[in-house]
C-alpha cells in the first residue's frame, strides 16, 4: 500500500480511503518490479455505482495503450460486481475518458449517488467538489 500511495502521489491522484473495504485496487509492475500503472474503483453502499479512481500510468509507460487497458479492466470488474453505472472525477483527462464512452455528468448527481465513498466525502469536506469535473457512463451488464 505504501508503494501505491507514493505512486499515486507522484501522479497527483487522491489517496483517501485506499485501504477501505469499498475500494478495489490493482497494480501493474514493470520488469524491475516497480509500479508501472494502477487502476481501481470505489463501490457505492448499494453496489449500483462505481467511482473509478486511481487509474494512472507511469510517465515512462505512457502512450502504449496501458491507460485504456487499466481503465477497461476496472470497468469490467465493477460491472462483474454488479455496478450499473461508472462515475469519475477528471479535470485533465476528459478526452481520454470520452474515448471510453464517458460523458460529462453533473457532479452533484455523482456526489449523491456515491455519497458514502471516501473520495466524495473528502472533496465535500475540503471544498474541492466545486472545482471537480464529473463524468459517467453506463456499464455493460455482465
């Protein structure tokens, strides 16, 4: 967990609740064993919504399709777990997420659907929620 937190910190992603039971995380390592990428989601209390988070690729591994593969992996796992809709926050990567079928969403609707998640609670407590850009898409039924 310490290595993942350091990796996510380096790529400027949220660390809140990484060890919570509602958060699912996966890492990909390079040939030296260093973290090359990560992906995950936080599931809502009712299991119907997934907040995609921690999708990152090390700078040396970018532009090789790893981000798409990691994001798709998280989306597939969330659907297998029963989530029907995926949500995320991204101020910088809108075109990437749009290429995966995400559309701009209402951040207050996201906050309501995922009110019990660590990331939403953190963003509400710190006032960051008002600066975030929300995205969503339906998940394929598995």
